């Protein structure tokens, strides 16, 4: 099975629109994973139907037993995240501020503190017309997004359905969720746009991907909005020896399809035809049937 992640160096490039379109274009059995766990929305474009939901316990938090606490204040004094306050001679932990480092548990003289699992999101399995979709929602303010991405990928791969392709909608940026997404993939498609920020972030994300050795391809979305910068991106890709496999023009039909919550490939438009050309190029490069 080929593992292909659609990623972008920055948000707003149209990455999820591209992923949904590729999913709809692939006629062969495939598995889908949305690893943009902080803002997952592939399910909206694929009209996903939820099959099951599992709480995600990615981190621990301090729990203080008020019956054993002496109120000595040692934990509050040493917690560098300010997560503990003393109220009425009893320590109270604010889970939102706790990083789960465990220092309070170690220093407490009365054994009142224990680290307990914290539910920091939900992992979903859904059905779509394009194949089973694994996705998740990380609750605001919670960490461990990289671990959650791994959980989403593992759940997708455990599917009993045979498949030639695992198609992943990755997160934007170059942080922990991206690294977790790219590790173990065979190929990545970087979606960029013709702007200086797009060019800058494209360089950064290619640099990160090169540490993991997937094949790297580039797609320029809305390329005709700034042809000069699009040409600079193409020249940069040639220098970096990264093939540009698609150029999607600005197309109001794309915006209309996204607003309607359906893949762009369900319409006949310049954007849809350009994405179909990109899929053909990727299919050939990755030897997909
Ligand atoms: S586990 Fe660490 S961050 Fe959380 S309350 Fe204890 S000392 Fe503070
Ligand atoms: S260190 Fe232990 S006994 Fe002291 S305030 Fe904190 S929880 Fe209570």
C-alpha cells in the first residue's frame, strides 16, 4: 500500500480541497486519514457518516486528594506552570494549566498527588463514499497532537478493507503534527500558492520532509493569481529537484464546491480538470493502478 500525505507549509492553500478531490478521483480501494487533528474538516467535504468515536487520552494531569493534602504549599511553590493554587488549606490543580510533568507528585510529602490520564480529544472512524476515514478532534488547549496523529494513522491502517492507497490529509506548518504525519509515508504532495509566504513555507516544509525520505511532489494552487511568483516557485522546485505535478487555476467553481461541502471533482470546471491532471501525474509516478 502506498502512503501519500497531502501537506502544506502554511494554512489556507487549499490542501483539504485537493485531498478530497484526489480521494474522489481514485477509483481503486483506498483508506483515508485526516491528520490535521487541530482543525480536521475532510469529513465535511466527503459527507462522512460516523461509525464510532473513542476518547483520546494523550497526556496525564495531576490529581490531588483533598483528604490527604496538608496544605503545605510545596507543590504550588514548585510547579513552574502555575497550575496549583492553595485554597482553604488544600491544594487544587487546574488541569488546563497542568503539563503533566509529575514534579508535584514527587515532592508531595503526604502522597496526596497522583498523575491520572486526561481525555484530550476524540478519535473517530467514519464511512465515506470514497473509503473508510479515520479522523480526530483535539480539544482546544491540549497537547500531544503528534501522538494523536499517530493514533489516527494507526486506526486507518488497521482497517479490514484491502487498499492500494492510504491518502492522508496532513496538517499545515512544520511542527510536531506534520513530522508525525510525514514519518512512514512513501510520498508527500505539498500544496502551495503563489505568494512570498507560500514560497518561504514551501522551502521550509520540503526541508523537513527531506529528513524522512518520502518522494516529494508540489502542486501550485491558484497559480494564475500571481504568475511571476508561480514561476519563481517552479524555478525553486527545479533547483530542489522536486517535480511540480499540478497547477490549479483560480476557479470560482472550487469555492462553490467547498461551500457546498463536496469535492471539486464532482463539477466540470478548469479547477476540476487541473486536479484530474495532477492525479494522473501522481498515479503514474507512484505506479498506482
Ligand atoms: S504535574 Fe507538573 S505541571 Fe502539573 S501540577 Fe504537577 S508540577 Fe504542575
Ligand atoms: S505538596 Fe502535597 S500536601 Fe503539600 S500542598 Fe501539595 S498536595 Fe498538599
